[in-house]
C-alpha cells in the first residue's frame, strides 16, 4: 500500500504554492421538490457519486443550523440540492439509502447525521475517504490536503464560511460546493485504482 503515493504529507505553505483549480463542468441547482425529484431519478442510475454538504456557519455559542446544501457529483455533472427549499425528496432519500450507489466524501459522518436530523433515512453506500488515506499512510486527511497530494493542485476555501442558507447562491458558492463533491468522486477513483477502497 505504501507505494500508492510517494508523498505522504504536505505543509500548508507547500499547498499554497500549488496552482488553484476548481470544478468547471455543468452544475445543476435544484431548489424545488419537483427539480430535486427529477434530478435524483437520474442519480438513481449512477454507481458512484461524490458527496458533500454545506451548512450555514454558526458564530455564537450553542447556535446551530440544519444543512442548507447537498452536493452529489456524477462523472459528467454536479447536482446541488438547496434542501431548505426543496427538502429531502423520496428519490433523493433512495439515493442516500441505496447500498448500490457509492457516495464518497471526506469527514462525512457529521454530514450524514445532520441530513438524518432533517429527514430520517438509513445511510448505505457511504465511503469515508479519510479512512483509505490512513491506510495509505497519508498524513493529510482533509479534502484540501488529499487534493494537493494526489492531484497537485489546491482548492479555494474562501466560500467555506459564507451564508449557505441564502435563497440565491452566488456563482462562487456554487463552484465551491460543486468542487468539493467533484473531488470526492475523483479521490475515490484514485484510491480504487490502488485497491484502497
């Protein structure tokens, strides 16, 4: 396993030297139940999805919010579901519950439990990429570090603490959110080639 990638650790300074990249493909934003159901129906045919969520940041002690956005990436497009507007629809819950559809991401336990607090579902088919990274003895277990080590580029984090609950997401927010899910899928494929997942 140790031959998977020669580089096992990258510093913040080294990451900041790398070229910046973001997802450049089609993004489908769903903010009605009808749009979400139609999109999720397509996703039910997929076998591998990149997965992530975004939640409005809480700045006061004891304050918390439900997730605002669910991102699912296919090979050809990324789907963004504004779940405070469209809800977790039946087809979407089927995607999240299906053991036949792999949903891959980093630090996903909290994302899953927050989604389950919105609408309960049985979470099946989820893969935590940090576990595969540990197996490969990679020290950077976050999305930014894994991206830098595996692909040699960095991703922007400037939208991380923006208001994800807003009705109209900015183009920059949409790109940021899509990039995280796109990378979940790419990292999974990289690990899969090496037999780590």
